C-alpha cells in the first residue's frame, strides 16, 4: 500500500525503509509521541522568566565542559611539550 511521505508528500510504499525522493525515514506511530505547541504567543514576563531558567540550566553544562577541558589540557600538555 502507498502512503504519503511526511516530508515531501510523495507516494511511498509503507514497507519502504526511507522515502526514495527525499530520504526521510518513516515515522513509527507506536514509538513516536505527538508534539503539541501550545504557547507561541508568550507574554514578555513569561519570556524573560523562560530565558532566566535557560540561563541557570546552562551553568552545569559550562562547568562540565570547563572541567573536561582542564583535565584533557592537563593530560595532553606534558605530552605535547617534549
């Protein structure tokens, strides 16, 4: 049976591994979850609060990257300055 590709809307066999036109992999309705965007019209105060939360969430990532960079630099530095 032929179905429409979700990317390019071309007709594709439902047993195909990917779309022959655009290469999109078919969605698995059993494992995929629907996504619903509910708040595109954000108020200014809501947007500021969101950006503050994102800023605080980025702090641990920066600490991890800095620590990894310091450890790698400490290990490689003596090896590179022979």
